[in-house]
C-alpha cells in the first residue's frame, strides 16, 4: 500500500526511491491497494497547485502518470474501522485499508505518523520506499 506522500514525491522528483516505487507499481512488480478514502486523499493533495507546481512534469503529464498508477491498483472496500489507533485521525484509514486488503506493507515517508499506535498488526510493516524496495526487490 502506498501513502499519498510517496505518490506526491514521485511526481515532484524524477529520481529516488519514491519514483522507483511508482515505476515498480506501473511495471506490475508491486501491487498497490486503493480504497475510497485513500483515493479521495490522492485526488485532494494532487490537485493543490502550490504543491504540484514543483513537479518537472506538466499538469497533463502528472494526471496521466497518476491515472496510470490508479489503473494498476487493486480496489479494496473497507467495512471495519480500527479506532482509536493513531494519534493523527487522518492516518487511520491507511491501517484500515491495509488490514482489509491483507497488505504486508504500508510504504510511507512519514514513519513518525505510525509510531505509538494503540493497536498492533504484526503482519503489516511500515517502511519508507527505499527500505521497502531493498527488502522486496531482491
């Protein structure tokens, strides 16, 4: 599962682990999960001109790359909420999507957001893109 900050970073920079992860998703090497809340978050953040103006891609290219990413995602319906869990309520949907979709990983650049969780899901690893790629692409 790929957090919004990873997608934004991949669109802003043509290099690095974020872009490599996006490339792996597009090549079918990584299967990202997507649910309604995460989709809406992607749409919201990627529509912010002050953020996306940092991208070397045109707005059309950004949209095309994002749509290509969406096309390789597996849709997951989330029927159960795991609350309370994280300090930032806005991140709980990522845990819920990972649990509902049977994910083994949540890939994020914001590891601190997941520290101190009240509920533990030992089968779900939370890691930055570089660590995820290093461990899964052997």
